[in-house]
C-alpha cells in the first residue's frame, strides 16, 4: 500500500525555521518525483516545490524561492522541505504529493498533511 | 504563469442531478489538465488526468472533456459522497504548476 506521511509541522514565530519530512512507503521511491503543495486555511491549493527522482532538479514557487529548500534521501525514502524566514502568509497545511511517472506532473498520492502556523 | 479560472464558485445541486464544472486556462494547456476532489479535512484525490482519463478507482460517473483553454468535469448523477470541492490543475507549462480556485459542489 502506498503511503506518504508528513511530519514536522507546528507553531513557529515569524522569521523562524521548520523542516518538514515526508516518509514514503509501499512503492519504489526512486522512480517517482515529489512535490509539496500547501493550502492556507479556507483557501485553495498552491504548488510549492518539486524534486526529481535523482534529487538534482528542483523547482520552487516564486513565493518561497530563496527561503525554502526541497531535498530527498533515496536511502531512507524521505522527502524534506526546509523552510526558513517564515512569514505569516506561509501558514498552511503542507501536503507531500507523488507524481506517478517521471515527467508526469500530476499527483496520484497525497499525504494527510502537516499544519504549519507562523505567528507570534 | 498559466492562470486557471474555475466556474461557478459554488454549485448547489441535489443527489441524482448532473454536475457540470468548468475550468478555463489563460493560455492553451493542450490536454494537460487534471481534476482533483477534496473533502473537508482530507487531502485532495486525483480524479481525472490529461483532460479525460479517469484515475484508478474513480467511478464512471466522473468524466472530463476539453482541450486547449476550456475544460469540463461532469458528474453524471451526484451521489452523497460527491459533495466536495473540485480543483483543476495544469502541467503544460511550469514551473509553476498551477491550480484553479476550486468549485464547491454542495447540497441544495
């Protein structure tokens, strides 16, 4: 069974940092690309970041570029999102989402999400 | 950046009725449009990819159509579990991958 489990969310002050993790299981991890997608309270979906299967290609939304960093550990089957210089507008549920095939940029499996709250 | 506009924002229908949801792109996305369903407190679920292909396990009452800039998600006969928010997403030109603002289908 495919499973994605996010962790690492919580309450952080503006300007602070958090690292989110996404633990994957039930499939061949290295064959898949991953993304982070967020959803602010009561709002729609916003794509945040992408990482290729080998981990050498990454993309970011303009809203997080220079502040967030995505990475993956292909031994431990983990995807990370390092979030620095957090702002109130980064408050959201953050989802880890898998792409089914290389170059196929839709999301066939999602984690349950982890809530990040940026507030003083 | 390709902007996706969904309409209507809210669709109030009764079980058994047909739902027609629209997604319009600011420029052509060919057929590279997907649809997701999201229920309260849950992660989104992939319904349709590449405009008209149902994802694994998606009931046949869900269908997608369109190409270029205009797309439609149709639910032929609403079941109680179909009342949810629906989002479209394009993968034709990115980054960024973009989503529409969503259409809420609620019970009339």
